[in-house]
């Protein structure tokens, strides 16, 4: 059981806006940057959001991240079928002295 | 463009040692800007950080495996390695190596994994 929690699943229809939540504590999200990764089956995770809300080059601006206190959120607007994937939030944990991964959220595009 | 590639046996017997290597190309492993880490993903489950190493050889391990794990780096050959001993069925997973880009904030250095290998599956069988 991860110390950073995400809903196991989320869904939406094409064109919709979906938000995936991530909840932690003062030792991780509350005191450090949050990162979001996208993972397709059989593939390595890819950075989607870094430093809470920054997008690497090549990531569409449909993806956005935010953080408030000990929680964070990934929003996907204009949902597309190719967004169907697993999404993980990650934050540095001061107690662990390493990164802690959320349990992941499987996004289904209906 | 840095690339990372895991290699090693895909089958390990219970109680034996799992050994994997991550070869880094397109960039030097000898950089204080980066850490080098291992992450695993059991079948159908989420990601778990195993541990990391700096270019100078300082190691950091997840307490969940700390008593069984060691990570080393060979800067002359540009690779780093993972050894996990006394494996059990619970260690069966896809193992990823990754590059950790350092971030300095409020006087503290952390990192996040910005480049990943493709992953290598490890099965524990008896």
C-alpha cells in the first residue's frame, strides 16, 4: 500500500475533461514537487508533468498539473482515445529519502 | 539523447540472487547532475522504487528491500548494476533502470526519473 494514494480507475468520453487526484502527506507531496507519468501497456513510464505543473516539450497542453497542500491533480482536457493509459503521481518522500509512487490510475476512454 | 538498456537473466530461482545491468549510452554516467535508479513493477501492479546511486557511488535504498539489495556503478564502462539476493516470488516483476535528474530546492537535492530503459521481465521459478 503506497503512502501516496490515487483512485485505481477513472474514465471519460472523448472531448471530456478528466481529473486524477493524488493524495499524500507533509513528508512527500506537502513538501516536495509532484511529477506525473503516463504508461502504456508493455512500455516504460514517460514524464507527463514535472515540478507540479510543468510540461516537457512534446506533451500536449491538454495535460495540466496542480498541487495544493498535500494533494495534487492531473487534468486532461479534450480527452482522446490515445490518452487511455495508466497514470502515476510521484513525489520525493523526506522519510524514505527517495521517490514514492502512487498506486496508479487506469484511465479508460469510453 | 540518452538511452538506457537493462540486461540480465530473466529467470531466477527462489533464494538466489537477481543481477541486472543497465548500460547507458548517449551520455556519461559520470555527472553530478544525475542519479541512476532501479524501479520495478510486479505483473498488473504499480511502480516501486528500489534504490538509486550517484555518480560518486553513494547509494540509497527503499527500506522494503534494503537488507537484500545493492546497487553499484562502473563509470569506466558507463553502466550500473542491481543485485537483489534471497529472491522470492514477490520479487517477480518488470525491472526498469532510469536516470534521475537532480532538483535543488530549499537547500535540499532530490531527483526525478526523466529517462527510462524499456524494462526487463524477471520471473522467479522453482
